[in-house]
C-alpha cells in the first residue's frame, strides 16, 4: 500500500502549528519580562519562564509524533504485532539553559556591541530565541519518528516533508524522496536527511514498503536536482543546486495543495 501523502502533510502542518504556539509564548515572555536596561538582572526570571514552555512544547511534539507514527503504521500494517513507538531522548536542563543563554542575553549584548539600538538588539535576540526554542520543542517529535523508524523492523525508512518555502539545504534533502534504512548513501552529497536547523519546518514521515511514492513536491525537486547538478558531484553538486535554488528555484516552488 502506498504511503498517505495527505497524512504526511497534515502531520507536518500540525507540528508547525505547535511550534508557532511555542513562538508566541516565548515572544510574550521576552517582551513582558526582559528589561534591556537590566539584562543580567532580568534574565533569570525570563529563563525560568521559558524553560517550561520549551519542555511542554517538546512533550506535545513527541505525543503528536507518537500518534502519527501509530496511525501511519496501522494504515500500512494490518496485523497487530505489539510495536510501540520510541520516546524522545530527555532534554537535559543544562543544554536547554545554555541554549537560552546564548540566544538571549548573549545575543542581545552582541547586537548592542555591533551598534544596534536596545530595541533592535531585543528583536535580534528574539529571532534567535524563537528559532532555538522551536528547534528544541520540535526535536521531541523528530526523535520519536527517527528512533521509531530505526527500531521498527517493519519500517523501511522515511521521507523528508518540507513546508512551502524550504531553504536550499532542506529542498536538497527533500529531493532524495523516500530514504531507506538499508540504502547505500556513499557518494550521495544529499546525506543527512534527518538533520534539521533553527526555523526549520521539515518533518520525517515513516515508510513501510520499498515502493513508496514521493511526497508533495519531492519528485519535482528530484528532477530539478538531476537537472541542475548534471555532470557534477560532491560539494560541486550541492553548490550548483544551492545557486539555482537561491536565484530562481525558490521563486518557482509551488507548495503542495492542502489535502
């Protein structure tokens, strides 16, 4: 049975909505509690308010992934074999607080040192902080998907599902289409299909057969990859695709219709 591309797109969308809610809460705390005249004094209260927001978002993302994986698996595998999706790895408090420190007061002070006004510095730090907090929250669901796919003997691999305007890196990785756990990727510069970055809206979607279709615009991206990298390999291929994407590819990209 072919993968449900509509379910994959809906899953990506609901994770994006969860991340948007995290961003709203983070920005509200930042604007309400951060005092640009007393950065260090106000930061401890800001960080204490941000920690549970990220932790709750991470739990929500993990639960969304658990439900989605279970439903996707049930749609492809009719018999019950007792498999349960894996949980995410724990988010260590030291890691979370360090990430918040770097994107909060440290980013603010860097912006001030670069000649920004206090308001501009607050805005610059807010952008960094939203990206990092969303990344850490979404990591919960992404780990559930990746760890479950690795642990599930019935899973053949995954596909990367992008949003309507991915960066060149994510568009390149999505162009691989379904990636199988046993696939030989040596020599393919598009490795790293399960890696993500701040402000990244991509998600992994499980595959349970060896004839999975491309999801969304991945097949078109694959054709564009072949065309723009013809005769090139390695980093030369990556750079050629990136140049094409930034000059004209992104403008011609059409997001999949909402199912």
